[in-house]
């Protein structure tokens, strides 16, 4: 077929390679053109045959050269070739390292044939694909590391001004005088700010504002 996706499998376990070939055997849109048991040999092959492959199914832990280094090398020299990580590693560090190296997708070896086929077709089309388990790890990481990344977007200009004045140690009365507001309104602003930023008191508010380089 003219639009057949040409695939190379790279994994140091023959049983895994054979299993992947079996899953793809009856799919007319995908053709396995070669296989290797380490990252170094696949790099040598692609350097000599750069137009022979569309998608590389890349394991991570392998002898001679691991999948992360191999992915980095391939993407540096052959940007048009797409890399799909197929691995047993679900840890965030492996996922991030493969993505930084240039992989377009990440699936676990326990994934079924339908997920694998969908992943290959997706990244061959220039998009990204992550299995559901991998997506959960990525989302959890974002939530844990950047829970308040966009919080300033929900803080009004008036509330920002209140934060700056609070950081200067001014009382509600003094802040009200500067902003032409009643002390009650200032207190309402402060209460709303604490709730939006999920901080408990003025000390935590100032510490958070400092950490965000707001003041």
C-alpha cells in the first residue's frame, strides 16, 4: 500500500519484538521493516537508510545504547522520523526524559494491540499519543508541581494592589485610605485573596507572593 506506515522495532527482548510483530501482522496499514535489540544498531541503520522508516518503536532500557540516547540522536539527525516509546517504565522521570529527547508518544508494554495501532497511526500523522496510564502520570505531575501556575490570572487588578499594600505592612484602614475604600471592603478583598490563593493567613500570603515574585 502506498500509505503504509513503515515501522522499526527496537527492544532487547526477542519475545517482545515477536509479540509486537504478531499484533501488527494483520494490519494492512502498518509494515514492520526491521528490528534491532539495541539503540546503537538502529542508529547505524537509520543513518544509512533514512527514508526507509516512518516510526520507530523504542524500548528504553537496552544494552550498548539506551532508548533515550538513541531517540535523541535519531531526532537530531532525522527529524522527520517519529519515535514511540514502548516500555515497562511508568515513572515520571522516564516519561519526561523520552519526551525531551524527542519521542512523540509513550505507551506501556502491557497495552493492547488496539492502543499500539492507534499510537502508531497517531504519531505517524505528526501528533502525540500517550496511553491512559501515562497520561495520568503526566496530569498528576502537573497538578503536584504547578497547582497555582495560573492563579494570578484570577486575581483582579484591585486585589493585586491590596496584596502589595498588605506586603508593606499596612492595616486595613491605611489600605482603605490609599485605595479610597472602606476598611470593610478591604477586609473582603483580603478574604477573597486568601481563598483564591488557598493560603491561611497574611504571613502565608506574603510568603506566597514573594515566591511568585509578585512583590
